[in-house]
């Protein structure tokens, strides 16, 4: 899981795919954190992405490292964590988000990956799969 975290963090931006009815939805994200031994992302409960995840928690993210020509696909289920500590830890790692979010508001949402399968790939090496 740490290798997955480090790769996503080094890319800076990743794209998260959800499903809305029968339509895929993809958007850029930038938050990733390890807390309490789990890999987390963050969004706002008022956003459509949150509503899509609550209806169907199966997601996939993808990020690309242009320096190495390698990419990561991470598929799994996202689980909402309502603990203040999880929210506060995420916001400590992304202090700019404190302008829009608070660990004590009703909008901040942190979610962790469950039943995750990460696939590291490139054009020059065989894929590597990590599950957590």
C-alpha cells in the first residue's frame, strides 16, 4: 500500500472514475493520505462524486508518471470514515483545503479503499499487481 501511496503522491494528480446510473464519470483529484493503516482520499459530501460513491462504492483511479512512462490503476471500494481524526489528519496533510473544509463541518468527507487492487504498468515492463 505504501508503494501505491508514493506513486500517486509523486504524480500529483490522479483521475477518479465513478458510475452514475449507466454513465462513467471521471474527474481529477489530488488528495491521498495514509491514516490508521488505510489509503484515503477526500472530497465534499455535497458533490456529485460523493453521491455517486455512496450509491455505488466501486471506483477506479488512474495516474501517469510522465518521467518514467509508467502508470497506476487502482480499483476497489471506497468506504466513508466519519471520524473527526481521519478528517483532521487529511486536512493537516493538505492545509490549503482548510479554506473550504473543516474536520468539524458536515461536508468534509474522507474515504478509504477496501478490497483494493493496484496495477502498476508501463510499456517496458510486465504489470505488477498489489492487493490490500
